[in-house]
């Protein structure tokens, strides 16, 4: 089970079309951004490849959609009506009896945390999180990736950004409109952070139609994140149009929205990107730490003016351990609690404490208790569905 859910079983009819099918079980070889519409309308996903922390798996975790990985040779036999047994990590052809199970006592409750940053895929995730009863008061921040905004709005970022200044500005305005809708859903004391575009070439190729996308031998270690943003000539036009539209639409509430730099290694890149985006000195910009180099520059990021630090453990773990998070063949090597990983996380948190800069650490639900015990912080990031499960198990 790559992504779980509080339910014991999920039942539905298999959908192999790759197109949206409300309430169906999506059956596919591997998940990608081109399947966004099919994923978000599914009650569950069955796939043959991928890891727990891939981008689309994170989308499913935000929406509470369980994902089960099966052996590739078994995938063709999964058809018709199926039942996914969440509690047994298995799939049954046809229907299966539902057995009541009691939730395990949580290792951590929301009351054990100082603050929670919820990773979302759209405005509905803000609505569902704020509707949790009793309300989780520790939720003070929502975090969304720009590429998820694109997918939910049907935008193709490279097609727009490579078509000139006018199209780039239209793209930025369209992103801003989506963000304004999300800000309107915030409760008092809450805010929204958008991680700037971090589209790898392999994912970009699947949603780009009008321009050529570079064929990189290893996109994970290629031109994306900060190193791509500083080279993209029209992204500053899009970003300026975005901020202008947000200010016009939201007025003073525009301060509830801020931005984070993805996939960055050092403060030189951070300052170059600020200059490239022509950001005024008083405009906050935070850093998403997800490489070992970034971990060891956490203090320098803070000194260079980073307003806060978000630690992306999913990528960080794969780079620390040389274990592709999307490759099920090395799943045993992808260890979320490895001593080297914990040492890096502790260094980042302590660097933030020394400079008074907030540091938020992403944790899968199963690791939250362990991280809370071993890291000197109560500031954590988690996906919507995992927060809902945590709250539910704390107040059954």
C-alpha cells in the first residue's frame, strides 16, 4: 500500500481508460501528471510501478485516495469490480466482506504539535481540512506546488512560458486567480505558501504540446527547480503578473500568500533567483530544502534572507541514500528513519533555531511520532488525508 486511508475497504469498477471516471478504481502501469483528471475522480488507484512518495502519490495522499502497487504480471488480471482491502494491503476481484477494525492509538496527536503546515492540491483540501471536527487549531499554513495549481486549472506551463511575454503574463494571471480562490478559503490565522514551478522534463513532456521539451538522461538530477527558474527568460513576467493580480484582487489579504524556492543548493542560487524575479527586498521568499547541499547551507539561506525553511524529506531521503523514491525495486533502501537522514534533518532544524527562522519538516504519518521524538521541533508538514486520519484517531 503506497498511500493508505482510514477506510477498511474501497470498492469500485476498474477504469483502464486513463480518463476521468467518478468513483472508479484507476488501473494503470504508472502514475503521471497526464492522468491528473483520472486520479482525482477515482476512489482508489492500482498501479504496477512507483514509490510511496512520488508526485502523483502525494496528490493521492492529499485527497485521501488509496494507492496499491501490485506486481506488473498481475496487473492485466485486475478488471471489472474489485475491492481493495486497505487493512490487508491486498486487492480482491469482486466484492469482499468489510471487517470492522479499531484504529491503533496514535503515537502523536495534533495537541503534541506546535504548528501544522498542510500540503494540498487545491481549494477543496483547505475546505476539508478546516471542516475537521473538532477543528485542528495547530493548522496555520497551507502549502501547494505550482504544478498542482497548473494541473487543477488545466494549464500547460511550458507551452505558456515559451510563447513569449504576453502568454507568460496570461499564465501568471491564471495561476493568481486559482491562488486567490484558495486564500478566500483560509480561516483567521492561516496563510498559503506556493512552491514555485518545479517541473522535471519527463513530467513536462507529458503535459506539453506546443514546444519541444529537452530529453534529459536523468531528469531527477537535471534542469528543474531553482536552476531552471533562473534560466527561464519569461518566468519573471509570469511571476510579476501573478503578484500584481493577487494584490489587485486581495488587497491587504495579499500578505497571506507567500512563495518558496524549490530544488535549490546554496545561497548564491537563492540570491540569483531573487534578482532574476526582481523581488523587492521586503518581499519574503522561503526555501524548500531537499538536497544534502541545501541542508548544509540552511544557516546561510537564513542569513541571505530566507523568510522560512521547508524541509522536503521525500526528495532529501532519496539523495542522501541514492535510492530513487519512485523505484519500487529499491524501496527497502529508501529509509525514512536512516541515521544519516535524521542527522541532516536535525542540522537543518537546529540551524533555523540558531537564526530564529521557522523550519517546517515534512513527515509521512507513519514517521511523525519518530520525528517528533528525535527532532527538536514541533513544526511539521503533512498531507490533508494524513492529518484527517491523525485527528480522527485522536478523537475516535
